[in-house]
C-alpha cells in the first residue's frame, strides 16, 4: 500500500491475517481512507477468494405490478390504483415473460413489484406457481422481505408459513431488496410504514432456516451517513455469522430522479467505488460482492471489479424499478456485451446460476453443476 497513514496500515495488517474489522475500522474506511489504497486492499481480498473471475448470469426481470400501498420517498416506480401508468400482470402475461426468458437462455427470473392492496395472497402465490409450472428449469428469485412482510399481514400468518407456501409453489430464493438502510434514524425518512430493519433481518433468517438462500442490499447516497451504513453492514454480517444463508451483497446507488428526494445529488463514482470496497472489507463472511451495472453504469461497474466486486449481475432484461428512477443504462445487455465488459476490466467471465453454480452451454443444452437442462428453444444471446 502506498498510503503512509498508520491507521490504514493497521487495517491492512488485519485484513492480511484474516482478522475481522471493527465498527471503528469501517467508519475510518468510509470517511477518511485513501480510496485507491482501499480499492487495492479490497481487490486483494477479492482475488484471494475468486482469482481473476467475474461472474454473471443470464436473467430476466418481472415486475408483476407497480400498484403499491406505500409511498416511499425514494421510489419512482410505484403507482396509485387509478394512475395511467398502473398495471398488473395476468397469468398469460406471466407465462409470456418466462417463455421469453427460456427463449433467451435465462437460468433465472427475478420477480419483485408493488404491494397491491386489492390483490390477495393467492394472486402472488399463483404467479410463482404459473412461472414454475411453465418453465420448471428456470430458477425463481422472488419477493423482497418487504413483500413477504406484506403477505404475512394479508394472511395473518407467520412469515415461516408464507415462505413455505411460496417454496411449495416453486420459489427458489429471495432477492435482497427492501433493505434500504436499517437504522431507525433514517428509515422513517425514506420509507415510513415499510417493514423495518429488524423485520427484514427476521424474514431472511426464516428463509435461511427453511433452506432458501437470499441476497442482501444497501441503498446509499441519500439522507444516511457513515454510521448508518456501518450499522447496516454489521447487522448483515451478524446474520451471516448465524445462518450462512446470504450469497451476495449488492450496494445500490440511490437514483434521485423522479422521486421525492430529487433535490439530493446522485452518488459520485468515487462514492460508488468506496461502497464496493467497504463492503468487501467489512463483509468477511460473504462470498460475493456484486457491482450492479444497472445502477452503477457500465463503466463504474467495470472499475468496481478491481475494487472488491466479483460479480456484474446479468443480462437484466425488462428491469423497470431503477429505470423509472432515472437510470440511463440499457434495458438489458446481451451475453456478448457482458463478456466484453468483463474482458475490458481485465477479468475472465464465468456464467453462474442463481446459486453460483457454474453454467456450461453447448448449443441448446446447458449444464448446471453437472446436471443437464434442455429448454425447448434457446436462442443465442
């Protein structure tokens, strides 16, 4: 490391011998540490774990409704029931989307949306069932913890019951959305009434106990500060110590455009890279750190592969939530474009499925962890 700051040197020594970083270490890294030195240290951890590999997956998104009872200040996606832009998917539309996923060779469909106050729990369960029965070879990653909490409210049933019903219908894993910032000094300012941080943690704990893997996120760059971000990361680290059920952490850059927080400047690329590196150094029990190109932009996501990230997400076709909030990135990338981005970053692309098993393709067939999948029609991406 080129920095002469003794505090950074002590942290680098800790990282070198696998000693866990403290809250105070994290606050220093967030607020004061030299960014390039921090990036190099995070990259050492990344390469120790994953070498020169950058993972990606072939996936497609489904946001089944944008009607939502909540009015989160950071959200540009939601709509009232009678809004012109309000919509809800039918069974046929859901089938059409997952058949499109199959035709693109997708191994995953990512399903999140609004909390529609006129849709019963059965509507949500049926959506998963329709997707699974139509294309059982495609992994269904669905419903944030906020949505699971809403389903528990609708049914007056415990979270475990909700998750068991979803799992029986075909649910494969949970995404990490809805975490935002856990701290109760911040959460009421950006998403009042929404499931709080403790509830989010509880739901992911219950999912892990049922054998469902999940992801974790943090929305940064709005009204939070360093102490709130570190509190968030340490809560995630503690749950991972307990369950081991998290697969990846995704730092999410706040997009203020078209939201009630539009007066707040968008996070800079420097902050984006600092959050990626901070996550890699603090979350020592997480295997993967994802640079979500949709929110970071392609260039920053590439650079993040040398700041601790080992994953670029995937093709991400039909993503609406962040594009409604002003994301200028493309609405989906081809596999060849992902490969180019990864090669340009000096890394080797490896396709994975949702559970980070390697995907090997040969014509219309693809293998996951040695098991063959043969969709009826797979076209080149």
